[in-house]
C-alpha cells in the first residue's frame, strides 16, 4: 500500500493583509493551502481506492469517478457517457428505479452525478454512520445496472428533452458546439458531451450494454472516501461490496491527437433566440497539467476579474459591450482560452474585436504589473483557503475546497486525470509560482491570430453578412 501523508500546515494569514503587505514572491513562500492527507491501494479487480479520514465533522463523502467521458465516444454514437449519468440512477439488481436518490435523501444525505469530456463522476455525502449505504448503492450499480429497453427509451427521451432545454432552445446555445468543432482536430473534443439527437435515436440496447461493460468496470474506476470513518473498517467494507465485481478488458485509448492551429478561422451564425450580438474568440492552449496552465489562468483573471480587470475599462466601461470575459477551463486535453462579449445595442463587432486585440497586444509587448500579479494571486489564495469548490476536481486547477465531498471529488478525479490524487495539494503552489514574465510569455505563445477561431452570433433580426467569413 502506498501512503502519502503531508505534514504541511497552512499558514493562517488574514486575507485582508495579503494584497496590501505582501509581494508576489513573499506570497509564494508564506501561504499554503490546506493539505489533504490520504492513502491509496487497489483491489484485485483493479478498482483504485483512496481513503482520506478526517474526524472534524461527523460526515462522510464517497466519490466514484469513471475514466470515461464524451472523448471516449465514436462518430455516430455520441452522448453515451452523459446518457449513463441518467441511466445509473434507474435501478440495479437490489435497488429499484429511483431508490438510490430516495435512500440517500431519507438518510440525511445528498447525491448527484456529472459528466464532461474527460470523465464521469458520481458522489454522495451522508452522515458518518451511513458509509455502508453509500458503498452498497455504488457497488450494486457498478455490478448490475438495469439496462433494459424500457429504461433506455425512457432516459433517452429525458436526455433529448434536456438537450432541447439547455442547448437548442437557449440563446447562444449552439455557440460552444460551433467553437469546439472549429478549434479541435480530434473527434473526442469536437462534439458536445450531450451528443446529437440522431445518435441518441440510433443507439441500440446492444450498443448501450457494450458501452457499460467496457467503461463502467472496477478497473476503469477510482473510489475516494473522505470524512469521519475508520480506515481499517472502510477497507473491509470496500472489499465486501466491491471485491467480487469482475474485472473487464481495459478500454481502448481514444485518439486525441491535436495540433496547434495554423490559420485563423471565422464564422457567423444566426440565433433566433438571441437578442444581442455575441462575439467569441477562442485560442487553443494546453492541458490542465501543463506548466503553462497556471499562467494562462492568471492572465484570464488579470484581464476580466472584477471592475479593475483590463477588459472592464477597455470594453464594458465604454459601453461597446454589456460584458467582457477572458479565460477558460482546462482538462486532460488541450484547453481553450476564450475572449467573449455580448454587445450593446449600438456596439460593433469590429470595435469589440479591436479592443480585445489591443489589450492582448499590450500584455504581449509590455507584460503585466506587479500589482496585477499580486491581486490575481490574492484571489487564488482566497479561493483555496475560503471556499475553493472542488466539484470538478481534476480540472485545470486541480480541485480544492475543505468539505468532505470536495476532497473526495478532487482525490478521485485527479487520480483519473493525472494519476496523482494529491495534485490538489499542489494547485495553489503552482499558481503562486507564476511570474509576470510567465504571463507575458504565454500571451505571446498562444494568443496569436493564427491560433484562434472567431464566432459571431447574430440575432435573426440582424442582417446576415453571408454566414462564414
């Protein structure tokens, strides 16, 4: 068994002092995020287990992350990973339809599941005396999910309605899909996680059962438990509930070959639900584990965080757009750094684009100031020490947060993403190590016109200028 125990204690420095008295280099030396202690091992069937006891509150959280997302899907059969986010709550050998949620809630807990391009995650948070319940429920659906034609038809209809509500019938609902199709080379990142209506309609019962057998196996999953439990007892219970679930053949690795873009791509689309023009430029960057990722995150903060962000003064304050944002989420594959604005009624696309380009050019030519770096780092410290979230866990920032659930999610997802459950412990350190020179360097390297795609969304009432530019 491997054991990773950090004895580091976070420096309890009042946040109001950080941005005033300490420079960037001192911040990096004196501030540490709370360190999550954990141990890990594997069952004989390949299930990776991560345990993080913490007796500060009488709660436990269980997070199961499967190494499957929409990036694992193939042309003509998209939306399967997200479909299973719904299917996994429809019953198994010993649990009836809808009982998973009912049992968790009736015992004072909460639960959910999430899917993205890079992973699928299921989790429960419960009183400390309900660990057996959480393990029973997760193991029963891993072993014996009810995949019947009736269940498939029902949940396929649910997902299709979700697609209509969240994408097809939402203003700017097609923007992200258009950006991804243009920016990425690999099919795994080009298509949306929710999939297409045609692919969902074409899915057969055999298709769905095969997908489950391939990807929802113990050797393709990580389970993390955090909170108030006894480690020895937990190991016995995990063996009891999961030990006999059969291992499956290792899934095929997806082809995610990506190249940096070599020419600018532009497109104009119309949206009958949009009321204002929206502009978005997306630059292909790096994965969340790349050394350049923290500098890109900090650049986004300097450009658009709050009223002192550069874009507020350059765009919003001048009223050529209602808002202006910069930055992006990074995952296991190349990320996108996006600049986005919803224009005012009198705003012009060319003015917004010019303002964006000028601010980027200023960073490339002159860099950023020490005060901007210090502010961005103070914001990162506040996020790490005060709240942090952690629901997404294994993304670009590595997760965080101080609740049992945020710890369990961060541990399981970082294990799946980077083979490093404790990566969340290093996220703040990586951010505080960023220098002004790093930020200028990544702006020069990635934020160039030949590496971007530009999409303009026009309301139907706006005359179309010909579609693709």
